[in-house]
């Protein structure tokens, strides 16, 4: 059985990307999934001065260790002004200071959603390129547009075509982490 680490690149308590990650984690079958709500992981804005003076927080080291132990990751990134959120970029900055290739040989199912018709594609494209730089062996992508129209908390993804694509991406992700 594969071990999967799942979280959103958002620290918002009402994150729709966390809702998407939580739903995805619930439909991956019999895999062991560790679901993290990043609203409980506050990290200071990265600076070399802060790192020099205070080092790395225990929660950051534990997160890096959890990533190392996982066979694959499910991450959903939110978009701010066509880019990854400052929170997610900051998280990547901290993790890369602990270990530059903190995603070495990891397969990532990278998702995004938003209230708009592009579904956070700007952030998704940037995050995909960035994760590969940190060692991810493969990044599979999925975007859920128009979150309020296409997602229901009790039913999940309600648009049949989008739901089918989501299931296909999950199946491809699971086949790659089991290989």
C-alpha cells in the first residue's frame, strides 16, 4: 500500500483548494493518506536573517520528513493574481532551505481550483515548473474551474466530464506511485 501526503497550498480556514484535496484524499481507494490542513501550519515569511537567528521550526522539519516518507503527494494550489499564493511560495522557500531537492523522486498530483473559469491555471502552471526544480520526478495536473458550480461538499465534483477527468488523473497518479 502506498503512502500519500495531501495538502493545499493555502493557509485559509475556508480554502476551496483544501476542500478539493480533502475530497480527492477520500476517493483514492485503500491508500494510506495523511491529510494536512495548512491553516494550522503558520510559517514566518522566509528571510536569511530569520533562518540564521532562529533556524528551522519543528513543524517545518516534520513536514519535510513527512514528504520524504510519502510515496506520492496530492497538492492543490490557490491562485493570487495569476500566481501561486505567497503562503505556498514561502513554504517552498523554507522547505528548499532544509533540503534543496526535498521532492526528490516524488510523484505529485498537482491540482488547483478557483471560482473562475480558468480554475487557477496560472498558479498551476507555475507550481508545476517549480516542483520539478525541487526534484519531483513527475507532476500530473488537474484543474477544477468554477468551483461553486462544479463542486458540492457532500457529493464532490458534480460536473460529469470534469469528475471523469479527475478520476483518470487519480488513477494515473496511483499507477505511478505503485510502480
